[in-house]
């Protein structure tokens, strides 16, 4: 799948969240599904377990993919984002719950390294208000995100997305996206649909990713 942008207009993207804890199993997963996704997310558990040195390893193997480091920065926006960008990350995440100074520092570094920042709304209570504030900071993406630890309480990130439909910044949606709600996610205002467990926990990750790729291409 190409990561091109048509005439400046962005094409909706599928982001695979690799939330495994070992490089070896992550590489095996990527061999199976890499061709079906636009963005490879090095998940927070993977980065904590294996370290940011895996960024250049994955980037070298998948030069045509956008490499997203899900750092979920809460403080130290300058130093942490710089570490990841120097390793070759194309995009990183900063938490919306962080201070504006933290988000601004990461955005400044992203500009220096020609990279991007996604601000993650995970655990934000007033999503609409915080999204408006974050938009003023000129981040590249705002992501609504149902936390993994809330997967059993029925929180729907697609409903949260509706709260920020007027936000002009590109949007991503994450948390519990699977084949049942994938088409709805593609038809939503999200520019990027982030899928983790529905692919990597499947007995047949390639089949799920291929189906999602097909659905996304029909909507694009
Ligand atoms: O960032 C994350 C957790 O903090 C996950 O990568 C993201 O939410 C994807 O979740 P799922 O496995 O439900 O698709």
C-alpha cells in the first residue's frame, strides 16, 4: 500500500500498532502484514521492552512505511522526542494530558527533523475542549484513544471522535478497532485508523490485515 498523498489531499491510512514485547515476534508479525499497512507503530510495550534502538532496524526493513514511535510522552518533550527523531522515527506521540510546553517542544523538534507529532487524547475527560487547545499548538494529528485498560467498559473511540468532528487537524482513532467496526472507522472523520490487537492477537493476522486493507481501499 502506498503512503502517497494525492494532490495534497491525504488518503486515509491504516496504522498497525505492534504492541508485542519482543523484536523477534514483531518482525514475524510485520513479515505477515507489513504490506497491508501504511504506518508501522512501534507500540509502547515494545519500545519499553526493546528500547528505541529498534527504530532504525524497522526503518531499514520497511523504508516505504511511516515509522511511528508510540512514546506517549508526558514530560521531557524536547529530549525524548529528539532521541526518537535522531533514531529515524517519522512520527511520535505525546499525551494531551501533558503541559502545552511539552507538546510544543516535541512539535518544534518534529519541525527540525521533518517529522510529525500525534497528540493522544487517552484519559482526557473533556475531549472537545482539550482538542481545541491542542489544535492551537499546531500538532500534526490528534488521536482519540480508548485506553487498553478500559477495553471492557464499553467506551467507544468512534463516539469520542464525533466530539471533535469540527477539529481541522488530522485525526486518528485507536482502541478496540476490529473487523466489526473497521468500516465505520474508515467512514468516520479519522484520517488514520489504528489497529493493534485485532491483528496481532488473531490466529491469522495476514487475513485480518488484508481484509482491512480492502475495506479501506474501497472507502478511500
Ligand atoms: O496505544 C495503545 C494502547 O495504549 C494501542 O496501541 C492502541 O490503543 C491500539 O489498541 P488495540 O489493540 O485495541 O487495537
